[in-house]
C-alpha cells in the first residue's frame, strides 16, 4: 500500500492523515492547496482490473455525482490519478458515524433524535432518486452526523450501465443485514431506488430499536452454518419482527409503517422515501410525549426544543390603571380592585424537532455533499400576578366635604426604561462546498420553512444566535429578506465571535417592509 502521510501529490494535495480503511479503499485527509480547504482522498484498489480501464470506469461512474447538490449528501469534487492509483476527491467532514450513535443506544435512540436524522436521510435519498440514481448501500455506517446533528449520506456506490465496479465487491460483512431480497438474487447487479428504501427501512428499525431485525442468529432447519446465508434466508422468508419486541413503548402502528417499507416485493414498498418518513413520524410522535420521562427528554437533556415566535407587545393600559388605583388606595380612597395578568403558556409543538447538540464521540470521516437530532421537551411559561388594594371608607356626615387625596411622594411609581443592548454584527461568509447552496430558514431549526438559498462563500452579516448556539441569524442575506436563519456550522465564525453573538428570539423570517423584532 502507498505511504502518503505528509506527502504532496500532484503538486496540489498535502496528505495529512489516514482516516479510514476498507477492503478495497483507503481514505486520507488532505489539504487542497489550490482551493484552500481540507478534502478527503479515497484511493481505490483496482484489483485484477487493468489500471487504465479501471480509471476510465471510475471517471464515468463518478460523473453524475459531481452534479449532486444537496445538504444531506456529501460532495464529490473529481477523480484524479497518482502512480497508477485512481482516487476520488470528496468533501471532508468531521463527525460521528450513525453506526456509532446506534451502538451507544442499545435500547434504541431517543425518539426525537432518531426521527430528526431519519428525516434528513430521507431528504437526501429522495433527491438522489429524483436524479435517477440509487445509493446502493444505505445503512448507518454510511451516514455521517456532525456535532450539530446534520446528517450526510456518504459512500455512494460506483455503478454504470447496470454494471458494478470492476474489481470490487459489495462489503457483505456490513451490507448483508440491509440487502433487499431482490439484491440477493444477483449480487453482481446494482439495486434501484426501491432497494434503497428497503435498506432505509431496516436502518430506521435499528435506530428505533437498537437492534437489527435480521441478524442471521436463528438456527435454520437446513443446517446452514454461514451467518450471511442465514441472514439471506431471513430477508427472504421471515416477517419483520415487531418493534415492541425490543422497545415496548413504541406504538403498534410503527410495525405497519416499517413492514411496508421493507415489504419482500419491491412494488409494494413505499415508492418515496419522504412518504415513508411522513407516516413513520406521525405514528412515532404519538409516543414521544408518553415516554418523555423514560427517554429523559427534560430541559436538562442535550436536545432542546425551539419555542415558537413570541410577538412583541406594548404594555397594556391596564398596568397603568393598576398603578393609579394603588396610589388612590394608599391615600385612603375606598377602592377595591384586583387585576389578574397571565401570560399564555408557550404551545411547543412536540412533533417538531431541532438540531442536536455536540455528540459525545467525534470521529473523522469523509462524505461525498454538504450538513440538521433532537429531543423534544415541552416548556411552558406561565405567570400570574395578582394586585389587590382594598380600603373601607369611614362613614361621615352627609355634609362632609369631599377630600382630594394627594399620593405620598415616597410611593410615586417610576418607570425604568428598558435598555436594549446594541446588537453585535459580524461579517462572515458561507462555509460550504464550492458550487453548493445552503438553506435559509424562517427560524432556528429544520422544522422551520425554507425561505431561500445562498451559494457557498457568500458574504453575510450575522447578528445573533439561538439559545442553544446551533443556529445563527443573518441580517438581510438577500434583497427583500430582513432576517433568515442558518445552521451555525455553515458560517465561518471563530469561537470568540460565536461567544460575542447575542441570543435573539426565534422570530420567523421577516421580509422588508413588514414589522417585527430586529
């Protein structure tokens, strides 16, 4: 194997370290001296194939990936050759594999975190399938999650003209647990989008339950000793086990949704990854509130819900009336009054999910596009203030003159003006793969609608951050948009700059010409 550490290849890439190694490839982190960014270099083993033929195949197979532009698919930059070795240049992303996150939760991942990641994977798959492509190897090991909870699909399989990569074989040790029945019928042929949805359904089962449904552990009547072969027979013959076998708090309806995603017949499965997640989310959300205590989804949890926008209000007149009445009561005027003031509780939608905070374990990995897990805890703000001033007047003769009370000087109310701190505005740029776009949202979280997009390296003004620091607010990022939100890791900011940013309310996007908080 090549020893490339600390070497410069093609006068462009300075290799820093080896970050992953597989049966037929090695991935290095390197610095691209022309683009001034870290990249991942994936060196492929041609096996017994002719090096020239293999290189041409990789160039052809990778060409569709170069045009992909989605926030949940890692970016491909190109194909190069060094000393007869073909390598792919890809986006470098630091994060933890979903495989490691699943292993941290043997009883199943926290439901909001799982659903948040599943939604992102579905978004990437739907985009990929819409381009006429299939991932071919969907599983937790091929999903990367950043510390802010942004998921990337990685390691798209190289196929062209219905032909697998020459000299390479599917990593059955990892893929066997997720392969659709039709894939087993001919492992030399690629699968289509329906096989991706099957593997996605198996992956979702594992995220929710902490266990794979098919593990090849059952003794087969035929006496089959190969675990891979037993796993194949389970995919063919065994119905999907109930999720309640592994996690009793999940609704039974989850079984119905997962069973459709993993139907043995491709035509009976969901034909759209996002429709699968829509149904799954609807049934899982009914369980989130019920098992909040079990899942430890409290305010101390590492996942924090983003409260809905709180409109700005002027002080009601009744507060002023109350102050005057209190003064009159002190002067001896017989007035009895009670003013009740109650703030409405924030109606936090527990079906909405937000970005996950920093993960305990961080690993370095590579991904082919660009990257929003979260827990749900309902917070309510409720306050009741009761003011009562009562004075009973003493009976007096009818000719007693009316007295005008003069309020005591010592109790004259004073109005303390609210001092609004000068907002900190930091000039920065969008940190994303060249040629890609990032989403601008109406609030700090992927549950908020997308208002527009910005290309990589766009200049922006950052004027605030969310309470959890995972999102930052942009001031007038585009003409006609006064504010928009973006994941904080997609903006170039130093730790010192992030610390200086003030927390701002999660008000929705405000277009110029309308009123709202600034």
